[in-house]
């Protein structure tokens, strides 16, 4: 829904997205509900769910997905992510 601004340009507001993805080794995770940022210049925080400590990293694969990289031995671990631009 559009917003009305009485004077001047609209105020920029951050976009925030959260989701989860099951990762085996390296997996590209599409954002839920066909969400897409304007471009791939966003940042994310990722963390593994569950009791076993698992570390991973990510790269913004596109405006609508991230690729989460974990150890090749990691199979079926659910990673939560929060991305913001």
C-alpha cells in the first residue's frame, strides 16, 4: 500500500527478511514468498538450529536468494537467517 508524504521525498526504511533453509554442504536458499531485494547488496546473519554447533558462511547469490556454505560433512542441518538492506 502506498504511503503519503506531505512534503519532500519518502524516508528510506530498511527491508528485513527472516527465514530458514535445510543445508547439505553448500545450498542455495530461495527467499520465502517470492521476496526479492532491489539487488544483492544486502547483509545476513546465519545460525544453525539444533544442539550441535555448526558454523557456516553465506554469499548473496542474487536479489532473491543466498547460498549457505557449511562443511561438506554437514547434511540436513537447518540454518536460520535474517537479512537486511
